[in-house]
């Protein structure tokens, strides 16, 4: 009977530890510097109204402040850092034919693993490192 009580106590401790370790897992928002850089990218891309990027930072939407919930963004669920940026065809092609953006704000994404900028009429070369 005593062993059953000890086993139940250990199980309770294990469950408490597991639940406590997952409390921060759900809903971890993005980092302020990354959110700011994404909003700067939105200005550079100048998306058409109704495009998926046009809703980034929309305070009327529930996920307005949590950029990890924005279209085209994937964040690491443990750290909240942006790891994937998918901007396929988001630049306004009606503004100019060839686009030469200065995307230095990408430097804010230190843990970025995947970047998709296809179908954005980007021209020019990639500058050499210093």
C-alpha cells in the first residue's frame, strides 16, 4: 500500500513538471525587433489591399501583434524567433517592372532558416560580403 502511494506521488510530480514545461509553448509571440522588421518589409513590398501581407500588424485582427501567426511567417515554437519567411509574389508588379529592394532589415532574423522571395520581379545582384 505504501509503494502505491509513492508511485502515485512520483506520477503526480512528473505530470506537474510536464505541464509546467509546456505552459510557455502555446501562444509565444514573436520578438519586438522581428515584428518591427517585418512591418518595415511590408512597407518595402507595398502590397495590394487584400493581399495576404496587407493584414500584417492589423490591430483589428486577433493575431495583429503576434507576427508568428501572420501569413508567410513560421516561428520556432520554443524560442518565438522567426525561422521561415514566405513572400511569394507579394510585391506590387503594377508599380515598376524590375525591383531592387534593400533588404538589410533581414539581418534582424538571426535564426532565419528559409526565405522565399520568388515571383517578386527582383533584379540586380547580390552584393559581395565585406
